[in-house]
C-alpha cells in the first residue's frame, strides 16, 4: 500500500524536475559557468566529457540532487556511473562531490552500511564504513548535526552531507576514458538512502617521465 502511494507521488513531481534540469543544462552549456552546479547534466570541464548513467533527481532543500539511491529497494537505483571521456593523455583527474547520507546509516554493528566509489575496470578509490549520521536518542528520532530533513515514505529523514575528493593518477587510467561507479551497500530498505551533487571533474596534465 505504501509502495503504491510512493510511486504515484514520484510520478507526480518528476516532469517538473525534468523541466528544471533541462533549463539548467541549457543555461549551463551556453554560459559554461553554471552547468557544474547540477550533477545531472552532461558537462564539459577541463576538456573532458562527462556522461551520467542515471538521470533521476530528487529535491533536497533548494537543490535537485542525483538520487535517491538504495540497493535494497527496487523503487530506487542501487548505483550510478559517470563516464569521463576525452581525457588528455597522461592526465591526473581530480574528482570532488557532495555525498548526501540520508536516514539512519550505521557505522558498524549488525546493520553496518558501506559506500564505495570505484572504477568499473577495477579498483576502489573510496571505501566508506563510518558515517556522520548521529542521533541523541537510542530510538534514532533526534538527529545530531544534520543539515536538514527529507520527506521519504511519509517520514522526515535527517540527512548529512560529506564533501569528498579523490585523485586518479595517470597510471590508473587506461586509454582516454574511465567509468566511475558510485554505490552504496545498505541494510535499511526504507530508512537509509544516499544521493550526490556538485560533482566536479578537473584534469591536470602531468609531464611524462623521460
Ligand atoms: Ca540504520
Ligand atoms: Ca544500516
């Protein structure tokens, strides 16, 4: 019953979100300055081309973030991928993004969760097992240090945001493209979710050793 309600709600607001994103993407492409604000839009930064596998978004605060994700709940995507192509030979890639951790993520214990950023070809760049989701009470009703709340399944879920940064060295890049996989491993089907925003990719040419 709850599931059915959720689906109806999501279909109701999705067209409006797509319109906003389309407008953002167009504006960004023309100006070249604002497109990186949205992690949804195909983007060009530092000469590289970015393509996202997922185009789902969700409103959090005054932003549309990419998500929500949950690998235990078929109503949500379990992961997303970012393909970076046209990478200049011998470049180092720096990637930064905001990770939204929503609900009652657990840092250890029987309900422990995990979040990883890896390369599709192999290799984990970021492996998170501790999360900022803290509560002042054992019943996890009073969050501590959260950024705000998101309404999901008729519950206001607290969320925390972590800014993360990784560097990918030239020897980790084969050819001129790379596929990054963002993935969470959750125990909570309706209590734990994640999303990403403000994804920035910059390339730094490194002189080849000789
Ligand atoms: Ca939990
Ligand atoms: Ca958990």
